C-alpha cells in the first residue's frame, strides 16, 4: 500500500501531525489486538480535530473483521478496506483527498501477493520482509486468521526469487520470509513446490547474507526441509515454530493436528539436524480445559527442552472460534497467573543460558547506532524487533555489516559485547553460533 501511494506521488512524513492523509493498518486476531488497533485509530482520529489531517483510512484485519461498524464507532474514519482490498488504497486516498463520500470495501479476505506492485520499505535498509504466502488452511480452534486472511495462497518461486534479487540489489542483506504458515508454502500451487525448494532457490541469490524464516507450522516440517535448512549457506539456524502447548489433551482440543509425542520428536529432530539452531516458539495458557497438571507438564517441558525465545499468550475467547463455547473455562485472573509463571520460568532459563556465553566470540549483524560508540546488533539466532539482541561497543560499524564481537555481559534476554573486527562472510562460523 505504501509503495502504491509513493509511486503515485504521495510523500511520507515522519510526524502524523504533518500528514494530510493517514492509513492505519490494523491487527485483530485477538481481543487485545483489537483494543490496541482501536486505540491507534483514536489517536490518529484526534489529528482531524487538532491538526491538518484531512483523510483517515483504516485497513487490515480489524477492517476485515469489523467492516462498516468502524464508521459508526469512529466518525473521523473516511474509508475501511479489508485485507483483500489493499489495492484500493490509492483510488480511495485520491477520493478522500477530493472530499468524496465515505467508503467500505471488505469483500474476500487476502493479502498483498502481487509481485509487480511497487514496494516502499519501512524497515532499516539492510533488512526486508518477503511475503511468500498469505492465508492458512489449518483450523486451530482458537484462531480466526483464516477468516481474516483466507485460505493458503502461495507466490511462485520465480516471482519470489526476482523480488529477492531486486531487494539484494537495493542493499538488503537480511531477508525475512513471512506468511501465516510458511511451511505450508506451495501446497496450493499447480506444481506443489515446497518451502525446501524455495529455500534452495533463494540461497543462490547473490548479495544476501542472511535468510530467516518465520511462522513455520509444526505439522508440515519434513526431513528434507531440515537438511536444506542445515546445508544452505545463507539460511540462518533459526526456527520460529509456534507449538501452543505440549500436553496431549490441549493439543487435541486446540486442533493442532499433531500429538504430543510427534511434537516432542520434531523439536529433537530439528535440534539434531540443524547445528547451533536457535528455537523460538509460542505457547497459550489458560485454554478451556487446561488444568494445573497440564501447566506443570508445560513447565517441565520448557526445562527439559530449552527454547531460546518464548512468547506466552493468556488465552482470549474469540466469538468466531470453536473454542469460544468450550468448557470448563479458566478464569481470567488464573490465565494471567499461569502466563506470569511460564514467563518467569523462561526468564530464569534464558538468563542462565546467556550468562554461560560471556567470553564467547560470536558474529553479529549491526542494525544501527543507539548512541556514541554503541550499536544495536543481533546474532543469527535472533529476529529483528521480536527477540533479544546484542548491545555492541565499537566505532564506525555499518548497518547490515557482520562483525565479530566478544561477549562481555548478559541480561535476561540480551547480550552485551565489544567489537573485535568486521567479518567478510558469515558462513564459516554462522551455523555454529546461533
């Protein structure tokens, strides 16, 4: 959407108070996300009264979920565009600019999969996201994403390689592959390519340093994918795989499509097959029917099978999901207590693991300066913005460059280090230093 607007002559501004038209792209997969999105809309809407803002367009998942009701709730909103109607942002922006009538377009769900659409990066110049697919064919009982984004739609490999090459020529060094279900990539295409095929193709793109894959669904992992992941020179040893739980009863009622034994075995196969792999996962606590015994089992699993990064959600009842009617329900205060318990455990485990890395020499990618002689950086085992990072002391370090550092300290989730030298290539040491 930003690329379409910029290509047509719109200019972006850093301060919303200086904007003539604002587009608020929203999330809505949980009630808490709905509240955050509405708060963002309200903040921008205030600018219609206090600033120069002339038009306000709401897009994304909340637009798809709530539709015309947003016009009633927010009189300042001029247009609402669903997830499949992102191309309409340009004509609607023009219409709003000219003072046209309010509009709501929320037909079929979907997302931006058109490779010919111009892009405008909102990330630092050395990294970019590459949307490889949109939608999801799984029907987890707690999730409304298929309703908001539709069924699986994958982009052909040649299109993705061409976009990756364009991004590499523009200076992108880290490519983050995203989709609602990245291991489901290709299941809807005529020749049924797999994520492993895509990774092999992208690994040949010159100029890229790191390729990271996010949002992999556990049921669709294969031995070939593990092998390709381990042997590719640019694919980092980092696996983002939401498990949601480990207790058999919970996995079954959540509709995850894998039992506890197979889930445990998959994690062990990945750890054995990808040297130095860093694992990121999500868990949901307080799901209907979860008992203290289920939570105890999850806590034991976290200690027995350590994960580098853990996100914990307290279950939220969504009216459009099967789990909304499930019983027995866990009280909200208990859901929050269980979340706090799991996060406290992960914090302790993470701190203990990171402290053991003090004195270690690792390779990091520089993300940018944060002060005089200080830089934000990450190892290959951490994704931008969502995981812990490395605070590096050094001089004249360029964003996107790989630097060898010596770890000097550790917190619960972050490392502290001192730069030693710039590394020409990550590949000889990358796989062993996630």
